C-alpha cells in the first residue's frame, strides 16, 4: 500500500483532481465502447427482425 | 493455377473471409475475452492506484501513466490494424476485412481522445501546461484527425464497397504518421519522455512501477478485442441482412 489512509488516497498528494479526472475519463471511454455497440446491436436486431417478419407476411 | 494459389495461405484465412463464420467465432470468443479484460483492467487499476509507488519527482500524478500509455499504444495499434485490414480488403476484396477496418475507426478515435486528454491532464501538474505544440502531441492529434477523416469519408460515400476502398486508401496514406509518432521523441527536442517499454531494453523504471503498466497494456488489448468484436458482429449483421443465415438467426428469437 502506498497510502496510509483513505483521505490520503483521495488527495493523491495534492494531485487528486488530475488523477481522478483521468481515471473517470478512462472509465467513460471504456464503458462507452462497450455499451454503445451493445445498444446498437440490440436496435439493429430488432429492426432487422421486424423487416424479416414483414417480408415473410407479404410473400 | 487457381488451386495452387489457394494453398498459399492457411485455411483460417479463408474462413475469416466468411462473415457467417466470423460472426460465430466472435460470439464464442467474446465471453472469455470479456472476463479476461475485466480481471486485467480491474486488477491493473487497483495495483496502479493503491500499490505502485509514487514517482520521486512527479508524486502521485504519475499514476496517470497507467491509462495514458495503454490508450496511446492501443490508439496506434488500432490504426495499424485498420490500415492492414483496409489493405487486405483492397487486395483480396475480402468483405470481412472491410468491416474490421470500419469497426476499428470509432474505437481508435476514442482511445486517441483518451490518450490526448490524460496527457493534457498529466501535463498540467508536470509541465505546467495543458498543451504544448510538441512533436509527439501534435502527431498524436493528427492521428485523431485521421480517425475522424476515415469515419467521415466512410459515412459520406453511399456505396459500401467504394466507401471501404477510399477509406482503406486514406488509412494507408495516414500510416506514415505511425513511425512519426513513435520516433517524434527521438527526432525532435521534446518535453515528452521517451517510451517506457522497448523490445530491446529493460524498462528504466523499477518493476513495481512497470508491472502494473504491463497488466494495463495487456488489459487494454483484450478490451480492444472485445470492443472490436462487438462492433464487427453488428456490422456483419447489417451488411449480411439479406443473406439466409442472418434471417434464420433472427427468426429464431
């Protein structure tokens, strides 16, 4: 452990703002890269399935 | 003649060319890669934030390296993959390669943004400035613009095969930027520190510092694989929507 207390961990020796801002951005970028394609895939599958059903009815 | 040519490359290369096979193999690989990514990134972050020692000059702001270096490495690796996939698509007319190239662009752009932003945040306490027009920073910014250019060009062209061809050419031309990024810290006077990992030398920092960094780099690679496979599967479904196997797949649900 490099820190003796939780408040010391949060302040990061006065660099807390920089460190936590960076890690928050990292989390956002990583999550966005997973959540966005998952949502897009769900929407795509729904719309494709609707179209296939429509075409099946017509024929 | 055609037969002799076919034996030239391994079997999996031709299997990769099949969108259906690619969709299925990605589906099989995704759970394992996701698990490994979760373990590596979570473990690496805890190691980086809690256990790695502070730098004797930079103090704790040094911990930004554990995001900055992996995202910068991946932004470049992703670009190389995008260009190589584009080239394969151009040469062998392989549809899956075009889809890989297209799926790479948004992921690479987001990683380039992360590298630039964490770099700016790290630069403030270390150099006293958010941004300097330095060779490394500028070439990295150009990488980000190249990604944007590839994405814009791809969405601007209606025909999918023409879009893939033109973006492949743009990506290949932009490939010249990759060695510039790599050697920018050696060719020009720069504030930026040299590479942490080199293939031929031991890292200059102690093992307690670079080991979590290595974990994070590997974790970012597996994360990239997951993000790419997710996008690739969507792209395959979208492009192959008229083929029988996609209809079958979607009707089952």
